[in-house]
C-alpha cells in the first residue's frame, strides 16, 4: 500500500503515522458495547474490541479497536486466536502507569498500545511464507518460566494469595463440559472447568476458563498430555464448594504446549502422581497371575450391561487378531500417517503440523482394534512401558527408524492371532467410558489359539 511503512513492535514511536504492523493474535476478548452521545459513530451504541498481538519472542502489545457495532462484530467473527493480521495506520499511544485500564488488560512487553478507529485504520489477514514464524510464537511463554509458582505453595498460602495473580505451568488432568450462563447485566457467556496439576499436589485442582476463543480451542486438549503456561491467573476461593479455584481473567495470557523443557518435568511428575509407574511394572511383571480368559463378545456384553462402574478394574486374556494399530499424535490423538513424522490435523494444537518429536512426547501412544471369532473391540490403548516391551524399543529409537523398519515392526503383530493381556478400567474423571489398556502382547501358535476358542 502506497505511503505505508512496515514497522515492528520494537520500532514503534508515539504518534507514528502510516505504519503497518504484522503479528499473531495471542489473546482475544469479546467485544463490549458502550452507550455514546454525539460520537463519530452517531448517537447510540458504539463497540470496542481488545486483543493482544505478538511479532517476536520479546515483543507483544495490546490493541483496542473502536467502531460501530456492525464493524466490531464483523472483525470479531473474522479474526481469532492464532490468526496473523496486519494493522494499517493504527494510533500509537504511550502507556501510563496510572491508567486504570491497565489492570483490565494483559501485561505486555511493549511500552505502547495500538488504537484502531473505524474509518481511519484497517485490519486485514496477513499471508506470506513467513506465517509459520508467527504461528510458532504461540508456543513461547509470555513470561519468564522461572517465576512460576508450584501449586503446592499456592495452596499453602491461599488466604494470603486470594484475589491476586500468579503464573503457573500445569498439565490438564480432566476436562468438563462447557456451561452457558447469564451474567448480572443480562449477557450470555460461557465457561469451562478443568482439573489441573503440576505434580506437586496429590489431587488436581480446578481451573475455570472464561475466554470464548480458548474454550473453543480447548476442544483439542488431551487429559494428561496438554500442558498450559498461564500468566496472571487469578486465585479465588469458592466459599460454596469450599475449595480453591483458579480463574482466567482479562489479564490472563495462555501458552498452549509451550516449547520449553520444563513441560517434560511437569508431565512426568504429574503422571507419577496419577498413575503409579511401579504399579504398571508390577502388573506387567506378573502376567502369570492373570488366568481369566474372555472373548470380545463377553467384554462387549459387560459394557452394554454397564457392569464397569467407577473404580472397577479387571485383568483378562483375550485371543484376538490386531486389525488396526495406529500411532496417535501426542497432542490431538488423531492418527499419524506411517510415512510422516508430523500431525496433518489442521486443528491440532501442535500448530501447522509441528514435528511430533518436538511436542514433548516421552511415551508411546498406540490405538488398536481387536477382532476374534465373536466380535470386535475398538479403541484399545497400548502405551508406556507395555508398548516399549511389545515393540522392543523406546520412543527415541522408534523415531530414528526408517519407514520400512516401522512398518515391518507393526506387521509382526497385525492380522496375527495374539495372546493379549488386557486391563479394563471403569469410568473415571477423564473418561465416562471404560478404558482398555493392553498390558502385554504375545504371538501364539495356532494350536494355542484354537484351544482358547473353547473358553
């Protein structure tokens, strides 16, 4: 565009004119309506929309957009979290420490704010080969990770910290349904509850998410896998439920699956709390104690009769063929093609098909479908130590294999009748359906398979 000069956030100066700024939206608030008299948009309602954008590891800035309700609503419905945008001719305003509005917007690195006025400035989508650079900024924390507080320390000091803001690095343990509510000023809004942990507490605690864009994005979060860095999370105490709660607020910035080594530490620590690894090893090491044999039809009948209730756990042996063995993305759980090292799901939180090896995955996660002469069992899970012992390799060794070697490894078991040790766990906080964990897989001779069919 003629007369417009491209600027980075770090090069902005007050009252700068005819500038063009490019960045990715990392935070997005719903528009608000304001009653005005004799404004440039006419007497009646005007609207304001706020978001935060980033153009480098260091620089991010708050943006305020003013205009008619139609103009603002159209922008809000067009641009969302993770979109890369161009802002043309914004007004650059210096932030003031005494500005009351500062307490209602995220803490940012830039000393200025950008104001976009309808008819004066313009916002549009940005398209260029560099868009991946901006997308990757979504996985960089907005604050120093060394400043995060452990949940155990927050709980100890809850009375002193109530109403204050903290930075935390946590894993999503369970996901609840989105709930719609009517606010006191008659607005329809929504929230979604999650249970989170960082491995420093015995029981997960509640996180309440209020942001519309993040609620939508949370549909791809995976319990015990998705890591969140939350900056300026507000601590509250729910007197009715007698428990501590963490709430997102206007100031809160969220980084999803941040690209930092601390994620592995949080994931490992939490999994040790939630699922005792020594218990897993004990089950696998004592396969001889598992004598019960079932057919897939018998298992499905128990499911249909709702015999598996919360806390139910049984182990059994099934003789079945493995008909499918899919390697799942460690983030979104969608199947990954055999000839790829990256997820092709466009909605994956890994952003643009990020390399799976970069997504802090330290455990195998396979989804298997079984078939015997009586029926099918779909969605069995082969993961962790059981997968390593079955495949005789760890994740890093598997990633280093050629495509041909990976396929050969899988076909050692596919369409072969195997003796499968299965642990069935009843519904839990993270799932309202039974979970089918494969403890071990052993290839068997045809005579043993024939003998098993009599059970």
